[in-house]
């Protein structure tokens, strides 16, 4: 023990002597090299790898019907650069690298050497690249090229990143020139995976699929991240299919991508679907969905399986699958909540179920930030569907009222009596009407205190019985009020029956505001020729509006034509009905 302490004490003294940043000595250089490598570089590399692997799982916006991007993180970064919204996923790496550079700069002696600083600078420039700060990344790479002019590995790495920047900008010719001038140096000195990735991206951009396939196969072996390895196998399989090679080789590569611990399930199965492998895709995705190791990928799996069901016309199963993807998504998978919502909304539009699609679009708008580029487009679409549904409600209501108004008085009164009976039964099922009315009055007298309830769920806004009682009490005290806002009053798309004077003034009798009285329903019916004509005009106007929405806002010319034909037919029928009998 004493011997150990005797050795430890001199070591601590030597270490403290080397901690001074102003002195230039062997101990000083050793201490700072150790501190940079293990305190900053190791932590920065771990943070970079976490952020990069997460970015590789981002949903890819494909530019081709068969080939998604190989390094999707770079494409996400370029989108951030175009939108002038740098990403923050690599901020921890940037912070660690800057701290290391700041500590190193305190040793102002020009002869100070730290072997870890080159890797620190490369990590910082790479983080700028993946954050979408491409000008900053290029400036730092240029600085490193001049600073480490005699360090061949760093120079080769910098040239690879320069080529990748040119490819993101779309300058394929300049990227090809840089690669041609430095290919031998890059293949010898650059990290193997980075050189293969750069070559593969360059050949894909130039349209040389066969050359790209060779580099991608090698990349699948040398890729440091399992997510990049999965993407390499995915691209290898798809290029095999694209080049017309045997389907067995294609499926072999796709299965390798699926069997990796982190599978790009949605991408793999979507491309199997494009390749006509519907049954194989469905079997693969179902097996993956049941395996515990793919629990975190279930929202992605559900989205892809829903797409397959949609293509097969199994709409009910597709909608259920999209909903299961929404339910299984965690807070970190909100992007797949939105993708499944959009999938369900598009599915409902294909089935012409615009009422259900409206609900999915509303949920999507509630979860998506308004800054998203898709937000405004879907907001306009949601508003168009909302107007479409309003006009369909007007048509349905006016049709039913015209139908009841055309019945003989006895049959009409029988229908009204059945409605009154059903309404009275509903009130009795909900509880004593008198007790509910008493609760409402007591709440009003208590300066709008909470309504009496047995549980939190019975609060006024969540209690349909109290809502119904409040509505009845309001109508008894103040009379009927039209359920319309200023826009509806201006456009007159929703109106209650009764005479024109009654509709404009709201001057209904007490019986006409009581749902348990016949006059309440008779006041809604268009019994006179004037009222029938007004109802028919509202129907025709709503049909014209729906046709315009179908054609201009929803891009459904088939439904627009069908609606216009319906409008023409109804106009002819209404004209015949308005002609006097001979």
C-alpha cells in the first residue's frame, strides 16, 4: 500500500505540472493530447454516431420510382440547407469539437502539436455538413486541406467530402473531375467506407448503375453503421432488379436488409411491392410485425402494410393497419403518426369517404407544425373537404324536408309523431328531464359554478344530458336561435324552415321551439310553393359548389362531372314540378 502511494504521489505531481496551458513542454503536450482524445474526441464521436444513425432512419423523399437515396442523412441536410433551417441533431458534437479547439488554441506556441486535432476538425466539418450548413462545412474543409497539406489521410478524407458537397449541389461534372484527379489517393488513404460511399453516390448520379452496384456491395461489408449497411443492401437489391438480373439475387439482398437488427422495413417492402412481389411483401412485413425486436419499427411496418393493402383494394384492412401504426407510435416517432394519418386520409379519398378523410386531415394538422411545407397545402385541402361536406349536409337536409313535405298530412303527422316519441324516449333514457333542468338553473344561480356531477367525466362539456338540458332551457327562455355564424348568414347555406319573416327575425312561437311539439317539425317543412322553390335553389347551388370543389380543389373530374349531371337532372325535375297541372 505504501509503495503504491509512493508511486502515485510523484505521478500526480507530474500530471499537475503538465496541466498548465501556458507552458510549452513535453508534459503539457502529453496532457492536452490525452485530454483532447479521451474527454472531447471520444464523446464527440459517440454523439456524432448517435445523430448520424438516427438521421439514416429518416423517411426518404425519393427522387426516383425505384431508387431511394443511399445516405438519406445527406439529403435531409440538403433540404435543411435549401429551407435555411439548419438541423440541431449534431449540436452536441459541434459543442464538444469547439471546446477542444478552444482549449487547444490556449497553447499559442506555433510548434504545439496535438495528433487528435485533425479528427476533431473533421468531426466538426462533418457535423456542419449533416446539419445543412454546407457553406460552413466547405470553408472548414478548405481550411483543413491547407492546414494538413502533408497529412495524406486527412487530405483524402477532405477530398471525399468536397465531392459529396458537389453532388448535393447537383454539380456532377465537377464531382467527377475531382474524383478522377484524386481517385488513386482516395482509394489508398481515405476511410474505406467513405471512399466507397462517395464512389457509389457519384456513379448513381452519373447514371452508371452497374459501376455503382459494385461499390454498394463493398460498402455493405465496410459500412460502420448498421443503418448504412441496411441501406446498402437495399440499394444492391434494387439495382439488381433495375439491371434485369435474376430475381433470386434481388431478393437475397433485400432479405439481408430486412434481417439486420435495424431494418428499413417500409423501404424494402415498398420496393418489393413495386417489383410485383405483393404476396412476398405481405408475408415479410407480417413476420416482422410479430417479432419483438422490430417493436420500435412497427409504425413503419404498419405504414407499408397499409400501402400494400391499399394497392390490393383491401381498404378496410388498410385503414385498420394505418390506425394501428398511429397507436403504436411513440413521441419520437411522430413523423410516422403523420405518415399513417396521410395514408388513411388518401385511402378514404379513394373510397370517396370524404367525411372520414376530413377527420384524418384535421388530426394531421393538429400534430404538424405550421412551418412545414406540406401544412398549407393540406390546410387548403381540408378546408375544401369541409365546404364539400357542408354542402352535402344542406342537400341531404333539404331533400328529406321536401320529401316529408310532399307526403299526405296523415303520413306526415305519423312521421312527426314517431320522431317526437323517439325524442321523448331518449330524454327518459338519459334521465329525468326535470332534474337536469333543475341542475342547469342551480348552476346559473351559482354564478356559473361547475355543474353537479358524480365524476370528472360528468362536467358540463362532457355530459350530453346536461348539454341537452341546457339547450332546452335556453330555447324556452330565449327562443330558437339559428345554428349559423356570420358566414352562413351571409351565404344562406343553412336555414331553418318556417316563413321568411320567421327565419329573418327568429320570431317563432313557443310550440315551434319545443322538440316535443308537432309545430317544431312543421316549422321546418317547406310547405308553400315559395318555400319549396327556395329549398330547391339551395340544393342546386350546393351541387354547383360541390362540382367546383371536386374539379378545382380535389382534382376529381370524374366526381365533378357526375355532380354536374346530377345538378342538371334535378334542375329539370324541379322545373317540371313547378309547372301548373293541366
